[in-house]
C-alpha cells in the first residue's frame, strides 16, 4: 500500500520536510517512489505538485494527516481537515503510584 508522507531533512533544530510517495511500511530514510514537494514549518512555506499528488491518490496512495491538511491548504483536494491526535506518554510518577 502506498502512502504520501513527510521525510525529514535539514540540520538539527532546523527541520524541513520533503513530501514523498513511498510504501507505507518502508522506513522514511529508505527509497521512495516520487518527490512531490517540500514543507518548511519554520518559515511556514510549502510547495506541492498537485497533479502528481492527485495521480498518486487516484492509484490508491493514502496521505498522512499532516500531508492531507497541507493538500487542503494548497487547494489540491477539497475535504475537511483531519484532526491529529498526539498521544502523551505517561509520567513515571503516575506509573509508580499504580
């Protein structure tokens, strides 16, 4: 199964991301099928090749929640934004009390 996801690039504390198409279970650092664009969260800039993204989504590629929201912002797709749930790890003191 294919996925459209983010690949981290850049220096420490200056992360930028490439938007790529890759197998869902492959590692991010591994090979990918196609590079669709970039996202710089610090400068709030991004660029996406909309035609290629639509083509891959037509072939069954599923975007991650962040990429899905970026595609909506770029007006490549017209859907509702996905809510991203971040699981917070339990603190050691809470675990020790139990």
